[in-house]
C-alpha cells in the first residue's frame, strides 16, 4: 500500500507537472499567436508602405526621365556655348593680334610720314634758299648788265627799269 500511495502521489505529481507544461505551452502558443498577428499586421503595413513607395517611384520616374533629357539638352547647349566661346576667344585673339599689327603699321607709317614731311620741309627750304640765291644772282647780273647797257636806248631803259626820259 505504501507503494500504491507512493505511485498515486507520483502519478498526481507527474500529472501536475504535465498540466503545468500544457498550461505553459498554451500560454506560449497564445503569445506566439499574438506575436504572429502583430508581425502579420506589421508586414501588412510595411507591404502597404512599399506599395505606396512603388507608386511614388512610378510617379517620379517620368519626371526623372524628362529631367534627364533636359539635363542632356542643357549639357549639349553648354558644350555648344563652350565651343562658341572658344571660337570667339580665338577670333578676339586674332583681332587683337591684327589690331596690334595694324597699330604697328600705323605708327611706322606715321613715322615715315613725319620723316617724309621733315625731308620735304628741308628740301623745300633748300629749294627756297636756292631760288632766293638764284633770284639774287639774277638781280646782280641784271644790275651788272644794266650798268653796261646804253641808257640812251629806250628799250634798254625799259628792260633795266629806268625811268623814261623824254627825248
């Protein structure tokens, strides 16, 4: 009988342990169900957020494509303007070089003109002096000739510039 009591107490104890295990398992199962429901709800929210983001991306994609095309066009315009700028700078450089050369040529021409004017003035002065000397020489010769000419002749007096005397 002791054995029977011992077995009964042991069986009750095992049964109590098993009932405790079942209760713990049920509690774990319920908490897992709650966690699964929460996880499913979270997954559902995240899937909805992902879908919303996909819709936003689908809406942005055409805008992005148009912006990309616009960017490419702007790059092409920028390149064209850069090429035009380079061409203009080359033209400006060429013009400045030609301007410098023209300025040099102008200054050389001005110097040559001034030299020519100076030489012309010197030649003019020399010619005027020569003319003056020749005039003076001519007058001296005329006076010498007039001194030798017969003043009684009317024509000779007229050529020598002597006053006419009535005859």
